[in-house]
C-alpha cells in the first residue's frame, strides 16, 4: 500500500486474524526476496562474462549469383510490328523457342525479294570483276608481246649498226689503199716523166702513167665518198635505235595505262561486291530477327508489348523472362562504418522474410531458422542508398543446412555477419558508447594475401 489516500484502511480495519494476512505480512518474505535479488545479481554478473559474438547486420533481398540468371527482358534490335504471339504469360520456354513474330515497318525493307535482287547485283558485279581480270590479263600479254617485239627490233637495228660500223672500217682500209696507190702512181709518173725528158722513155709511157695517176686519184675520191656514206649509215642506225625505243616505250606505256585503269575499275568493282555482300549478310541477319526467340530456359513473366499490330522501336522491351535454373544469392547492404569489418570468404547467417526464425545475434548457435552463407563479393563503390553492396552465396560447407526451396528472387533477407567473440560486458559498453565492432583481419584473408 502506498498510503496516499486520506482514509487509510489499515487504520480503520483490523487485518489480523485473516489467513491471507498471516501468509503475506510476516517477516520471512523479506529474507527470500533478498536471496532472490542476490542470486539475480550474481547471475547477471556471471552473465556479463559470457562470450558474445559481435555481428554486422544488413538488409537486402534475394538475387542470383550469376548476372545471366537474373530476371531479364527481351528486346528487339530492330523496329517492327507484332504479327503473332506464340506464348502466354507463365509459359515455360526452352532456349531457342519462338516467342513472337514481328514484321518490318521501314519502307527500305518492304521488298519481299530484297535478298534475291541483292544476290543478283552481287553476281553481276562479280562478272564485272571477272571481265576486268580478263582485260588485265590481255593487256599483260600485250605488254609482254610489245616487249618481245621491241627487243627483236632493237636487236635488228643493232645488227644494222654493227654492219654500218664494219663497212666504215672496210671503207677506211680501202681509202688507205687508194691513197697508197695514188702515192705510187705519182712516183711512177714522176720517174717516167723524168726518163722521157732524158730520152729514155717514150711519150706513150708518160701518157700511160699519167692516165694511171688520174685513175688512182678518181679511185681515192670515190673511196672517200663511200666512207662518208658508211658513216652516215652508222648515224642512221643509231637514230633508228632511239626511234625504236621511243616508239615501243610509248606503246607499252599506253598498254600499262590501260591495264592500271582496268585494275582500278576491278578494285572498285570488288569494293562494290564487298559492300553488296555486307548488305546481303545484314539482310539475312535481319530476316532472322523477325522471330523473337528465348535466350535461355525460363518462364514468361510479363508481355510488355501486347496485342497484334502494335509497333515498337529498336531496343524496346517486348517480354520479361525468368530463368528456370539459377544459383541463389543474397544482395545485402552494410553501412560505411561496418565496411572494413566485412571480408570475402567470411561466414554469414541469413534470415529470410516469411521464414519463421528465432534469432540471437550474439549466440548464433542458439538461433533457429537462420541459414548459413558466405561472402563472395564486396562492392568498392557506395550505392545510391548510402551503403555498400555485399553479395552472399550459400555456405560451401557440405554440412551446412541448404537454403529453403520456396524462397524466390526479390524477397527480403536480413544478414548477420559474424565477427569476434567478446564478453557481454564489453559489448554493452561498446553499444552504450556507440563504438564500432572490433576491427580485425580474418585468418583466411591473411593466408590469401601471403600466397
């Protein structure tokens, strides 16, 4: 009783004599209560020295370990119009199954025989390339023939030049012989004339020697003319060599010019053929894009574009698909203050939303409904929510309990990263003062660095 009333009952009513009063208001209850308080204090004091596992809590959601196993949307790389749906929402599809059929909306691809006509253009250009190759071959043969003809002509003219030089040499010898004969005839005429003056020779002998002298002079002049004519033949032969060279050089140059023009046209035609082949390949690939197919096994979640005849742009989402086979993981976020405490390879306890659990963060062995995990990736750049992203995969320990089969991608999860073991009094002191958990480096991380 607090005895705050103005009419205290203990002064007006006699409580002694009642059994309940005797059981309550006796002196022994103080002794039992004191023992209880002392035992509680001793138990609390001992409890302060029990080990407590520090932890870093994080919240996130379920995702997949590999990016290719996450829910995705199928886009069309080309604009088009929906013509027919082959699936419904919730259907299971395998890789390569046709989901829908689309048609063209660009007028440059409306021609139903576009690929056939492009192939005809490629064949025509290939024939053009072949004709240019034949022309180049003919011009090469022509250049080779002109080269052979030039060599023969030059050989012929060189022979004429050699003949002319030999004739000059022969005429030079004949000229020297004529000069010798003239010198002999002059001496004979002088001696005969002297002997005739002395009366030893007749006038007939003098006239005969005079005639012979005149013949020798005539032969000398004739031989000089022949020598000059031979020298002119040498000059003419040399000029003929130059004329043959110039003439055939002009013919060969013209043929080479035609050949280079043909080669240029050939290269241009080959470039056009390559361009047409590229267009043909693009048309062929584009034709294969008219049927949107499943990239992997999975379930159709939602048809983003609906109806028949609805148009869309390239890159627009058409349908969502969830892969049927995936490796589950937890995507959680930790505060920047706790980031140095999180390391790859550390063990984590996970509580899934909707899954019954009794969690003692300091005594993980006493918790119920949590499952083991292992950190596989820690992001080094802060997220938009002001925390760092951590990816947790199922525990690789074969004795660890497997994750539930009924959990789904996108559902929530709470992670508890287990750190050092400290006394409970230390953890209370840390929590009261707002200090972070103990900074440490796990032995697994140190061993990986030393390797």
